[in-house]
């Protein structure tokens, strides 16, 4: 395991003094767990039986023929339980919380994907679960709220501020500060104060370990690995298996949104992002900031990429030249999603479709004897309320009004 609190100038922990002891306790517990065979065995058992690992590395033969270049493989995290990679981290941290003697977990969630994964893992492992969600998101994301409640979670609708993700983070932290003794804060990506980026990366690194072994078994020569980057957890999960092999290009794709102006995109590391180095949400990294240094609103068609900051490790890997960062705009993403659905019969999540959009640009330029892996971070069922009206608004509106009538 690679453990670090800082990544070049990025990372570290910038939190109120009263929270630091809880982060120190977490660091100690994590490092000891990673050296404890019984913990690792239990994690491996849950990965296999509950999450459904290993997820397949799927050869996209039709798409490969269509594009006429490198052989295309999908690492199918969308087939993991709850439909995305987030469950890998949620299960790992719930196991860690139990080891620390905690009775509850608390999490914030934006669109609700992290909340669903956390609620599921907490239910499985017998922990109480509180999920803070902005009131605006509670209204927009009813299916995820319903699922979390089915898993027994207490979903708290946050009415303060803009009633969005940032306000949910504040109130979740407020809850944590009041209940440190028996509650673990379950952070959902490779962001936040140390040791969270290292912990989340470690629990997601199972993706990269599996993918590396799977391509080796297939005897494929990997030239590039592509992943969407929100906070950076699915990307660091798969990249971690290939970082040491400098011949393999690692490409992260951000939400290009609808334009280059502030508020129109969610680019933090891609060209023309306009992001600056700053300290927010407890860590130092690249953020989209206004002239006062406050975080700016972002836009992406996919909720999971719609975040003004990015994890410290991706920021460092970009700066050091190991990681190539690009962006895909909303239209490119929809086109890529549609093309792959039609030719492979697989519906990618909107987040993962950003990686597909980049694949469509580079695969045709790469030699046929090379392989390229796309991390399918999630499946697209969850996005049907966004994608269906894009393709045929009238039919969707009729469907919804009929549902109401019935
Ligand atoms: C949350 C999410 C992401 C973005 O988060 P990362 O931490 O960057 O991986 C990407 N894909 C899916 C399907 C998600 O749910």
C-alpha cells in the first residue's frame, strides 16, 4: 500500500482543531487495519459476496471494429452492487468504522449516489446511517432518497444556505463534531483532509489490481487507461494498478459542460479550466474560485462530476506530468453514451460516458495491437430522468403524466 498525507504541495489536513484528534484516530485505525490479515480477509469476503467482485473486464468487440484502432476494454464497475464503484469505498469504510468501535456513520451526498452506497453498506454491516442532503437535491433525486430510506438510513434534508451539497457538507460535519465518539464520517471520494484521500484510494484500488491482472491474463498490451474525474476516486482506483508502468498513458476526463466561462463547466485540471490552488473543504488542491477565493458554482450534465474541487493526488499527478487531463462537453457525452449503447448494448452512467467521449477521439488513432481500458464507473439506469428527455422529451412527459394519472 502507498500511504501519504501530502501529494507534492497538495493534500494535508486543514480542519478545526477539535476535529484533528478524530482524523488521527482514523489514520491509526486505517494503518493498523491494512496490516491485519483478518480485516483484509473480511474485506475480500465482502467484495466477493456482497459487492460482486471481481467485476468483468469486457472486450467491446463491436465498438473496436467500428472505431478501427486499439482494442477497447471496459472495466465494468457498473455491475457492482448499487451500480457504481462507490460501494467499494463505502464497504471498506464501514468495516473500518466497526473496527474503531463506532455505531454510526454519517455522510453527505449530492445527487445521492454516495448516500445510496453508504446506506447499503451500513445496512449490511449493522451500522446506523445518517445522510445529509441539500433540500434542493432531496426534491430532484427522489428515487435515491427512497432507496436510502429502504436501506434504513435517516435522510436529513438540509434547509440552510443554498440547500445544496456545500450546505449538506457543513451540516454533516456539524453532526460529526457532536458525535465523534460513536460516529465515523464516511467521505465518498479522494478529497477532504488527510487521511481520507489515501483511505478512499486504497479501497478503490481493487479496481486497478483486478484490471491489471485481467489484461495480463488476456495477454493484452495496454497503451492507455481512461477514467472520468469528479473528486477522482474511480480514476485513482483504476490508475493505481498502472501508475508504475510509465509506458501506459493515464487520461482523466472532466465535465466540460456547455462552455469555458465560470459556471458553465466543472474543469479543474483540464486545459482552460481557470482553476486556482486553494484550501477548501479541509485540504489543499485545485479549485474553481472567484476573486475573493470562494468556490464557484459548476455545471456538468452528470451530477457526479459537478464539483468545484478535485482530489490532491490527481492534482499532483497532473502537475508532475504523469496524468493527462482533458474534458468532454455535454453534447459529446450524450453522443458517446448513445453510440456505445447502440453498438454494445451497454448503458454507461453519464459520468463514465465522459471517458467514452475521450475514447472515441483517441482509439481510432491507436494501433490495432494495443489495448485501451475505459473505466465504466457506473451504469446508466440512474440517469434515465436526465437522458430520456434529451432523446425524446414528448414521450417522456407523456409517460410521467400517465404515471401520475394512474
Ligand atoms: C460519483 C461518481 C463519479 C465521480 O466520482 P469520482 O470520485 O471522481 O470517481 C463517477 N462515476 C460515477 C458513476 C459516480 O457515481
